[in-house]
């Protein structure tokens, strides 16, 4: 059963939507830039075509954001196999499963995913993907409803700011308050050790709490957790968003 924690009206951007968590980052407000509807499926297509690079990503309490800049080099398009690999990774599939299906090594899958990520200006690891890109991949594949697939963008001159609702805005009521807080930090990309330091707990305690979260939600890890939140959230969002 879905609860209604962290409810937010999706269709009326306000200045808080553009507030970064990083203290050194400039605050972008709706007064400075006029947001306009922007589908994340379109964002995904543009990324696949090499139109944009990601300058930075961040989360505020109810939104996830990315700042995009035009790609300086579109001469090396993303190959079809690379596209399939990155799409599957972003919807929660493990590299081992992708490799088995494609008949290639795990290192080949990881390497091609890393190349795509680096081409977008992001770290090449596969342990964490920015939630906005994960939602965009789901939207492209038709695995979200329009409420979650609809973002807001703002033209910031030399860059494009894109914002969408966080997938953890609504969480299952089976999670405790402590577990919901850990999910929030996982979505933001925090490591287990970072969460432990923040909460004043041991890394082992947080690991046990994460294992309990994964068991309750039927997911084996962070990436599949975020994918499940996106799909469950879009299935239940209509019940909790005012119109």
C-alpha cells in the first residue's frame, strides 16, 4: 500500500523546486527563469542523439534536477548496443543479466555503460545513476505515467535546467520513518558509509537497515529499488496529486 508522504503539486513550479542542496551552487528560482513543461522521454532522445552533456545533478526535498549544456562533439553517436545496455541498466537490470542476454562479458557491458555515462559528462561507474536520468529512461520505455514523465525545464542561457518529482516523494507505509529517511538518501546517491556518518550509526547497522528495506520492497539493491519506486510511484501518483 502506498502512503502519501512528501506530497507535492507537480504542475505549479515554485522557487523551492530549483533550490540545490550544494551550498556553493547558485540558487535558481522561478522568478529568474520561467519553467515550461518538458517531457523526460524527449530528454532521453536528446541524450541518445548526443545533444546534451550533464554539467551537474542534484536533489532538493521534493524534486530532482539536472543542468544540461550543449554537447561540444556529436560526431560519435551512441551505438545501438550501448543504448540497449544503458537503458536496461537504468531500469534496474544487473550487468550479469544484460551480459548473458547479449552473449558478451560483464566487463564489456560495464565498459560500454561507462563510455555512455562519460560521454554525458558523468562518472563512469554503474553503482548509481542520477534519478532524473533513471526516470527519463523509464519514460522513454513507457514505464511511467505522464505525471512522472512530465518534467519542467528552464532556459538558463547557455544551459538547460530540468526538474522532475523525486521518485521517493511517495513511499510504502510498510517502511518506518528511519527506513524512509535512508531511502531518501539512497535516491540522492549517498553511500552506506555516508549515511552511517550522517545518522551517527555504524556502517553495519545501516547495512542491516538497507537489507530490511530491500526485503520489504522486494528489490536486491539500490538501482532496482529506485526503478521500483519510479514504477510504483507513477502507478499510484494519481491518488495523491491534486489537480
